[in-house]
C-alpha cells in the first residue's frame, strides 16, 4: 500500500468558501480589472473556453471587443480553424495591411459573394500590378437587377476622384480625411499607386465605442486557438501563419508526456508565440509544463458543469484548492510580462464557474484570468442551436469529452480513444446539455465584470493583485451555503 495514499489537506471548491469583507477605500466603479497574460493585456480578465458550442469567430470577436479574449476550438480541420483566426483578425483593424481586393474583370456576382462572406461593405479594385483603379461599395450596386450580376465590376466601381492617402498616414490624419470628404474607406497607396492598406470609418468607430478592446500592436482583435497533441506542428504552423496571438494545448490531463512534448515542439519552432499548457491541478503539473516552456498554465480537472471525469475516471481536484496549489507553484517561476517586469507564471482557472462570485473567489485563490464555457454558451454569438422548450429559449451546450464532440477531431483531448473492431471506441467524460438563452454577449460580460467589481469593493481590493494578496476567505458549512442563496421566499424573478 502507498504510505502517502492521501494528500494531507481537505480540498475545497467555490461553494465551500466566502470572501471576508474588509476595510475598503475603493468603489466598484474605481477598481482595475486589468491582467497581463504572456505579454497580452486584458482589461476584462475573461477567456472563452475552446468548446465547439462556445467559441468560434463571432464569439471571439465580441469577447475581444469587450476586453477579454476567445480561444477557438479545435474540433475543426486545420484549414477551417486557421480561417476562423483570419476572420477574427480581419474583423477590426487600425489599418488593414492586407486588404481584400478584386481585379476589374471580376463580375458583380464575385464582388457580392466576397463582400457577403467577409461581411464588408466595399472592396478596392486593383489592376494586375496591384495599382488601385477603383472602389466598389454597396451603394454602387444597390439598385442592380438580377440580370446585371454577370457584368464586370469595372462597370459599377467608382474610379474618378478617388481619395487616397500615402502609406504611414496616422489614424488621426485618416479620420480628418474621411470626415472632410464624407467617405467611409481610405485606401493607402505607395508612390506607384499600388494598394498597401485600408483605413475605414467602421474600424475607427469601433475603437471609439469599445476603448477596452483587446488589440494587437496593429490594432486588430486578439485571439487564441486550441491545439492537441496529435498534429502539433502542422496545426501550429497554420494557426501562426494566420497570425494567431497565442496557442492553448487543450487536453483534459496536461501532466503527461504528450502535452510536455507538444509544448516543447511549439516553443522550439516558434519561441515568440505564447503557449498555455494544461490542464493540471498539482504543483508537479505546473513545474513540468513551465520547464517544458509553457508561458501560462491552465488549471482544472473535472470542474466543468458538463464534465463527468470525476464520475467516470474518479479523478480530479476541487477547483479552489487546485487554483491555490497551482498558483503557489507558479510563484516560483518568473516570466517577463511584456513591460520588462518579472512576474509569476500566470494561472488560468478553467471550469466550475457558475456565478460572478466564483470569479472573485478564483482570483483570491491565485488565478490571473478565468476561462468560462457554461456562462457564455447561451449568448447570441455562441454557435449552439437555439431551441424553444416549454416556453423558454435554450442553446445547445456540450462537453468536449461528450460522445458527440469526440466523434470530431478533438477525440485526443481525453486520450481515451482505443482501437476496437469497427473503429475507435470512446469513453465519454462529458455530457450534451442545454443552457438558458442569455442574449447578447456584451450584456452578460457586463454582468460578470460588474459582479467581479462588486466583490473587489467588498474586499477593499483596488486591483486583481490586491485580491491575490490582501483578501481572506472563510470556510462555510452546508447551512452557510443555503443562507448564501435566496431562502424562505417565493422568488418572482431573478
């Protein structure tokens, strides 16, 4: 018998503890919720889960605009996942440096298909040498009849009096030109008249309306993507070619040889790309991932609402204790934060979040960001199907260890595929379910961050670091948990 069979502590989860209110000199509206992960600043410390009913391009775009960041799931072909990255990077830009264009001989049908697919209102027209010869916008084709879609775009484009600017024009200068000429798109051209970039009113307005958006140095939205352990180099190369901002080794058990090797392959081939390794719940798991080159560590095994790992495999760790143990280990490993400062390896709490109060507790335990799936699965931007059930609207939500998800390309996430007669046999470690329809992502994020701010106010924490280092927790009983929720009333609405 193993003499150290049991760990010598009682593991706790979110519902086992409460934040102790403390002396406060800050109001919730005044606190700072900014965090830095691998040199990437997030004003909203939320990351969307890499699940096929949670994060594809629409949700990643919306979350980045709210100050968080999305992780595109990998239940896609390599080409499709790279295309999703490209869609996010093209959704907003300070200056589009690779604008989509057409040649004058393209048909109006080609232009309509291109604009519809990329959700743009116009397209530059360039000759074979790349010189700008016109612009076609929705206004140019608004009243075209069905029989005209075989005609060339040169018959409809605006070619006279084009307003352009030289490469290097600042956003402020572009704003003035756009306003002066009452136009919505400003092409940037070189001395030979070749198209080199594009600045649009829409992108400028987005930056004004969403000042907290998570942007890369070129003003584009940031996005991450999940990667497995079976096609590491090929998938990483394609995603990095599409200019993904960071990669996530997405497995249920990260303290394994396959994950360690995957991290090492990426950091050897592309050392400049931040990598999140996971998932782990122990000090040893953190140490192994960081030593292999992981820039951040994702924590959580079996905590997700649709995960059955703890039932099927009997393995896991209650989430508060897992975060605390891993954060203690991470403090022994320092990395640069993008501003030349040495900080502990960031910890991302993944799973178990039911309410905004759980997010507060995760930061107190030592997390630097929180990954959410269930909370985001019900929003408009999530890819799940909308259903009407008993008069209420619901959206599909399933675990990546569910039987349906593992029939896709993410079967290796749980490492349970076994060759059997008739093909691969999967032992499901997740369920397929529904979550309440939650409306627009922006409204939900506002509620979650509002709860986080409120919790910081109760704790007297002006920053997330204050939550880490100055906040106390108290354990509660089952009676205390019941007292924490509405009780002894008939709730009319929540």
